[in-house]
C-alpha cells in the first residue's frame, strides 16, 4: 500500500490560551486566512478510498491543507471553524471545489473525488453555482464528484438546504453524509434526503471488533444504509482486524491509515494509474 506522506504531521497551534487570547488568536488567524486566500496559500491532499473486497482504489477525499508561513501546517479542525465564522469559507470552499475537480479530471475514469462542504456554503446559497462552475471549468463528469456534508448539519435542516440538496442531486453529483453515527439523525430525515453514500464516523470504527456495542451499531448502520439504497464507507480504518470485520459485515468501501495517509496531488494520480 502507498505510504507516501504529502506533508509532515499537523502541528497544533496553541494548547492552552485564555478566552481573550483565544479571540486575539482567532482574529490573527482570520487575517492570515484572508492573506492566504489572496496569495494562493492553500493546497489539497487526497486520501484514497478503496473497495474493501479487492483493495482497489476507487476515488479520493480532498482535504485542504494550510502551510502557515510561521506556524507550519495548521489543522483544518482549527481553521475551518474560523473560516466559517468569518464567512471566508465560501471563497475557500469554492477554491477547494475548483482545484479538486481540476485534479480529478486528470485521473482515469471512473475514479472520483469527494469534497467536504461546510454548512455555511449550503446555507448561504452559494454551493450550486460553485459546483456548476467547478464542473464546467474542469469538464469533470458530475458523477465523479461527491460532496460530503457532515451529519450534524442535518440536525437543523431548513427548506432552502433541502432544495439545494435536491438541485445538486439533479445535477448528478453524489452526496455523502460525513461522520455518520455521532449526530442523531432521525431515520425519517434520512429517508427524505437525496444522499447516495453513508460515511461511518471513525469513532465507531476505532474499537472494532472488540467492542460489542460498537460492532452492533456498525452492523445496524450498514443495514440501514443498504435498506435505503446508500453505499457505505467506513472512515479511519487503522488495523487489519477492523478491515476484516467490516468486510464480513458487508461494508463496501473504506479509507484510513491502514491503506494510506493523505497524499499529494502527484502521488494520488499515480495511485490510480498503477497496475493492481
Ligand atoms: P473528515 O472529512 O472526516 O476527514 C477525515 C479526517 O480524518 C482527515 O483529517 C484525515 O486525515 C483523518 N483520517 C483519515 N484516516 C484516518 C485514520 O485512519 N485515523 C485517524 N486517526 N484519522 C484519519 P484532516 O485532514 O485533519 O481533516 C479534518 C476535518 O477537517 C475533516 O474531517 C473535515 O471535516 C474538515 N475538512 C478538511 N478539508 C476540508 C475542506 O476542504 N472543506 C471543509 N469544509 N472541511 C474540510
Ligand atoms: Mg470528510
Ligand atoms: Mg469524516
């Protein structure tokens, strides 16, 4: 399996700060984010996902990277919330979509790319235009693009977001519920939404197959996904035991450090062209 790391490990920014310092820190990062957007300061890493039965790579998730000039690589878990609060996420998300589609257009079909989209992009009504533009510029087949929406967005879903999801479905892009299993989505809600993939959160995968409760929950999630006609992907697979359990219970696909960390654009393209 590929083990080529695209970047050194992420470095946390500051472990303990007072709330006041926190606010100053956020303002500083917001300023730096603005500059990075203006000066091409982001890159994408791609984590491959695999068909578990054959370990064939079938696509990749685009993960945004921000190599900060003074602080090194900053985790998206830290800067995405700041980008969301400041509204910068719309510009950043548009860039991620265009860049991810451009890269994926160079991969052999049908390898597809998954792009994380923020709740703010959905709620601000910018997503359809961003997706249409990214597809037009790259000439990528819409079926090779999947948008990942985190499950927590669905807790408080409004009619406009429902319409946006339906319109994206009409364009032909895939829709994945990310981090599924931690957000208490009602099955009634799930049934009404045009999702195509369920991504089981890695917190459910972590203690497989030892933890009997997590094992039972994962089996139920797979059964629900199958009943609703969704494909299922397990996130954060780190051990062969987790992989074997997931194959045994009918999970189709997965991603995680067992197979590969996130790779640079060059390395991921080679991953799809290498003979099996
Ligand atoms: P996510 O969408 O659930 O992405 C998966 C995260 O899990 C990635 O962290 C990935 O590196 C990590 N991961 C993958 N396999 C394993 C594993 O086997 N073990 C462990 N412990 N971790 C694994 P990353 O790149 O730090 O991204 C964190 C989150 O930041 C993402 O979670 C996503 O919610 C958000 N994010 C990343 N890129 C974007 C983006 O372009 N737009 C938006 N809106 N959010 C993004
Ligand atoms: Mg994701
Ligand atoms: Mg996830």
